[in-house]
């Protein structure tokens, strides 16, 4: 996100009111920091109310171990054995099956309405996710137009034909070690690992749009961005992209209008 380029209220706040008295419970921190030690407290929290945390225990941001699991032994072994090139005492991504690879992201990216069973900090790659959370949406139909912050990228992707018909995972399109924000053309290249512009011969878009416009803008037409209703600055909400990859005729019209306007 960050596309409003301004300070903006978190989800759950009125857009035009500053409320410093609001409590940020440990369950926000489960997904937004790397560690916070829970402390019993009787707080009227918003999520997972009732829990406080020890301020000095906070480890900010999403660090390596949130995705790769505890690595102290790995670091010790590799440091003591610099000649050893095989990774020991760490779970590598390619050793995980597809569901486990997706769950590495699902612990934080399947929406904020799931019922947490225990703090997500303990989750390691390969763990059974249902020991940590009851997935709210596993069978519910996904409303791709009601997407927002905390918008269940997992459920939306799973509802797409790309997901059903291939082995696509989050890392097919995302390299989480790199900031790929707004690199529309780079994402299009990732689509073209499986597709090409011939998909548009029948509908004649290949005649209406130049090859460059068509091949650079896959996500404008097939993963459109919608305005957030939860994070709003002035009149506009932050733009959030849907992960329900599909055909959105209105979005195609917008791109066609934009291109003809430029001529
Ligand atoms: C948001 C999750 C996430 C974070 C944070 C993260 N990684 Fe990764 N990392 C991944 C994923 C996913 C892969 C697999 C990418 C692929 O193969 O497509 C990966 C791959 C790797 C690999 C290659 C071995 C393997 O498991 O496939 C190394 C080494 C690695 N990461 C180190 C790090 C280090 C060091 C940090 C912290 C500086 C870090 N990662 C932070 C998700 C993450
Ligand atoms: C520990 C929780 C956690 C895990 C695990 C995690 N993420 Fe995230 N991710 C976040 C949070 C929180 C943000 C929002 C950061 C912000 O905007 O301040 C985020 C943001 C992102 C973004 C948007 C970055 C941008 O350009 O704004 C992508 C893409 C993403 N994550 C992909 C992944 C993928 C893929 C995985 C699994 C390999 C993964 N994440 C695992 C918590 C997590
Ligand atoms: C289940 C994990 C989870 C929980 C719980 C959670 N968040 Fe998030 N939050 C995320 C992820 C992942 C993103 C970024 C991707 C997205 O928008 O879905 C995010 C995005 C945000 C953003 C937008 C960040 C930006 O760069 O614009 C804010 C603000 C935020 N969360 C605040 C909160 C607050 C406050 C709470 C508790 C009341 C909370 N979150 C609880 C996972 C979580
Ligand atoms: C790993 C391969 C793979 C990748 C990467 C991929 N897709 Fe797909 N996609 C598929 C498969 C398989 C289908 C289903 C084809 C079928 O059912 O005939 C599909 C279907 C589609 C459809 C038809 C959807 C519908 O509802 O009719 C669109 C549109 C689409 N993909 C666009 C994209 C875009 C845009 C990207 C990049 C953001 C992308 N795909 C990335 C494999 C992939
Ligand atoms: C077919 C390609 C594709 C796949 C697969 C995919 N994403 Fe994305 N994702 C994108 C694109 C394109 C964007 C928009 C990037 C931008 O505008 O900078 C995006 C944006 C995001 C964002 C930021 C949301 C926003 O708009 O603020 C998050 C978080 C994210 N993805 C998480 C995930 C997770 C988790 C998975 C696995 C369930 C996943 N993605 C799988 C293509 C994909
Ligand atoms: C200007 C909007 C637009 C752009 C840009 C665009 N598409 Fe499409 N795409 C469409 C429309 C509209 C359809 C539906 C065609 C139809 O109804 O036959 C479609 C259909 C598809 C299909 C399904 C074809 C089928 O046989 O069912 C795939 C796959 C696809 N697009 C992938 C992509 C990829 C990958 C890119 C980028 C290289 C891309 N599209 C760029 C609008 C667009």
C-alpha cells in the first residue's frame, strides 16, 4: 500500500478522528512485528482483547525468522563450519509441499477475521496451520469486490482459475526479499510464464491495443485495484489489488478509454 503518500488512520478508526486511547492488542502484533511477549492484562482490546504485552520484548518488523523459522542453531552450525555449503537446521522452501509453502504466508495473509487458537509467533514453515488458527474463510465464497486491507489474498487467489489449473504459489509472483512495489511490467512478465497475448485473439483486443500496452498491463485488467474503505485519506482510500485473477469487463473499458484518450 502506501499509495496515498500521507499519514493515514489504521483500519478500525474513523478516517477523520485521532484516537490515541485505542488499544493495540497482541493480535495486531502477531502479524505486524516479529515478537511481543504476552502479558496478562484486562484490556478492552479490538482484536484478541484482554491481552497486553511487555514493551521491552518487542522485535519490530517482519524478520527472517518469521518466514524461515527459528535459526539460531542454523547460524551456529554454518558459522562453525564455513566449508559446509548445504543448509542445516533450517527448513528450505523447496522442501515444503505446495500447501505448506502457501501457509508460510497464510499465517498473516488470510485476513484478520480468523479465530486465533494460539499466538502466531510460534508458527514455523511446515507446521500445521490449523493448530494456530481456525481459517474463517476456507469454504466461504469470496467476495472479490469487498476486498480491503486484511483482505485474504490466499482465499482470493485460491478462487482464481490460475490457482485451480496450475501449481501457482505466492512466490510465483512475489520475491519477498525484494521490493517490487508498482512494477507493473515485471508482474506482467510473471503472468507470461504461463500465458501470452494470443489469449486475446478471439476478443480482438490484439487489434485494439498495441502489443506493448496489452503485454504490460495484465494486472490493470485482470487484477484490478479497488479503493479501501478502511484506510481513507480525505476523499480517497488506499488502492488495494484483488488476488481474484479474472476477466473484469469494466476494467478493460477503462484501459481502452485511457489509451484512446492519449491518442
Ligand atoms: C516474508 C517471508 C520471508 C522473509 C521475511 C524472508 N524470506 Fe527468505 N525466502 C522466502 C521465500 C518464500 C523463499 C523461497 C523463494 C523461492 O524459492 O521462490 C525464501 C528463500 C530464501 C533462501 C533460499 C533457501 C530457501 O529456503 O529456499 C534464503 C537463503 C533466504 N530466503 C534467506 C532469508 C534471510 C536471510 C532473510 C532475512 C534477511 C529472509 N530470507 C527473509 C520468504 C521470506
Ligand atoms: C509475520 C507475518 C507475515 C508473513 C509470514 C508474511 N507477511 Fe507479507 N506482509 C505482512 C505485513 C504486516 C505486511 C504489510 C506491511 C506494511 O504495509 O506495512 C505485508 C506485506 C506484504 C506484501 C506487500 C508489500 C508491498 O509492496 O506493499 C506482499 C507482496 C507480501 N507481504 C507477500 C508475502 C508473501 C508472499 C509471504 C509468504 C512467503 C508473506 N508475505 C509472509 C506480514 C507477513
Ligand atoms: C492475521 C494477520 C493480521 C492481523 C491480526 C492484523 N493485521 Fe494489519 N495487516 C496484515 C497484513 C498482511 C497487511 C498488509 C496486506 C493487506 O493489506 O492485507 C496489513 C495491513 C495493515 C495496515 C496497512 C499498512 C499500510 O502499509 O498501509 C494497517 C494500518 C494495519 N494492518 C493495522 C492493523 C491493526 C491496527 C491491527 C489490529 C487491530 C491489525 N492490523 C491486525 C496482517 C494483519
Ligand atoms: C503458473 C501458471 C500461471 C501464472 C503464473 C498465471 N496464470 Fe493465469 N491461468 C493459469 C491457468 C492454468 C488458467 C486456467 C486456464 C483454463 O482454465 O483454461 C489461468 C487462467 C487465467 C485467466 C482466465 C480467468 C477466467 O476467469 O476465465 C486469466 C484472465 C488469467 N489467467 C490471467 C493471469 C494474469 C493476469 C496473471 C499474472 C498476474 C496470471 N494469469 C498468471 C495459469 C497461470
Ligand atoms: C499471479 C501473480 C500473483 C500471485 C500468485 C500472488 N500475487 Fe500478490 N500481488 C500481485 C500483484 C500484481 C500485486 C500488486 C503489486 C503492486 O501493485 O505493486 C500484488 C500485491 C500483493 C500485496 C499488496 C496488496 C496491496 O495491493 O496493497 C500483498 C499483501 C500480496 N500481493 C500478497 C500475496 C500473497 C500472500 C500471495 C499468495 C496467496 C500472493 N500475493 C500471490 C500478484 C500476485
Ligand atoms: C485491456 C485489458 C486487458 C489487458 C491489458 C490484458 N487482458 Fe487478458 N483479457 C482481457 C479480456 C477482456 C479478456 C476476455 C476475452 C474474452 O472474453 O474472450 C481477456 C482474456 C484473458 C485470458 C483468458 C483467455 C481465454 O481463452 O479464456 C487470459 C489467460 C488473459 N487474458 C491473460 C492476460 C495476460 C497474461 C495479460 C498480459 C500479458 C493480459 N491478459 C492483458 C483483457 C485484458
